[in-house]
């Protein structure tokens, strides 16, 4: 190899080594810059955080464990000081069953279109009382006129209770009566409003004077009008002049009776029969 070639090879090696060294220095500087940037970012984040973030959170104090002596023969609560107890309000019951109260009677709910219970073949036991279908209904707003009640007109007494009941029966004539009683009501006397068709039964009784209006009831004014007009029980006794006279009571005449077995008749045989042979 000539000295010229050897010198060129040495120069080439030196140039390559210088290039490698320069590249290493550039990489090292780049890495240093990245590390410095991370450090600056960390310092900035720490400077923005609150001063109390570095303080550790206090741990919740665990309740002090208490122990008591256990005796299989004795059941007792742990010993507690009065100041350690706290009274709290009781919670609401989860349902009505938790109240453990007496059972409430069932409510009879009527349908929206219910206007009363229809009673067929009513019978008036008095002026103002209807019996039908096992019910006994007293017309509300009316003082009942009993069957045995008597009224006085001009010093003359007459059975106005029986007359009022008869007039009430003639008004009903076995027609169906609609009363505001429960469909499954009891068998005691029930006070209710009743009507026959569109006619108010209580209004008819008061207007015609066959009952007295109850104090504070809806028929007080109609009752005063009937009293002033002397209708029904407020009027005179019914005239019996047009009726035939009542028949006289039948008195049976006493007639002599003959015993069935008459000893004298048995001893004397009839004339048409022969005497018994001896």
C-alpha cells in the first residue's frame, strides 16, 4: 500500500469517529432536555396543589371494644353508662298489620248508580212502618202513628191509629217500595227514606195527615198545613151513617140435652121390635 492510500484511510477513520462522537453528544443532550422538562412539570404541579394535600387523612376512630363476663345461667346486657345512650324516634310501621289493632268493620260501598233497595210486597204494620223482604223500615222524618192510638174530636174518641194504617195500606196496594237501606242490612228497625215510583212516602203521609212530622225534619211545613186543614188524624172522626148497622151479637139459646145412653130408653124397647125371648 502506498503512503497516500494509508493516509486517506486514517483520515476516513478519524472522520467516522468524530461523527459518532457528535451524534452521541446530541442524543445525550436531547435526553437531558426531556428529563429537565419532566422535573419542571412536576415542580409546577406541586406548587399548584393545596397545602393540606400533603397532610395524611385522619383515620376514623374505631369503637372501643367492650367485653362482659358470660354466664350460661345469667342473661344480662352489657354495662353502659347513661350518657352513652341516645333516644331516637321509632320508625313508622311497615303496614297496618304491625299496629295490631282491632279489626275494623267492613265498609259497605254502594255503586255510583245506587238509588236504594227495592222491597217487594210491602206490608204496613203502622202508619209510617213498612215490613218487606225481612226488613222493618220506619219512614224518616215521620213520627209513627201506632195502631192502638186514639184521637179525640169534640170530646169523642175514635181509633185514628187503625184508620191511619188502613189508609197507608190502601196507598201502598202491594206496590214495590224503594228505600235507602243497604242491600244486606240487618233485621232491626231501620230509619230510611222511601218512595213509590216518584212519590215520596213520607211526604204523602204528612200531607194527608196520616202521620205527624218529626221536629226538625223536612216535612214540618207540610205537617202544619195538614193540621190547619184538619186532614187525617187531625180531622173529625169518620162518619158511619152511610154504613149498614152492625149485626147484633149472636147469643145461643140453651136447649136441654139428652144423654146418648139413657138408662130408661135402654130398658124400654121400641114398640116395633119384639121383646127378647127368655
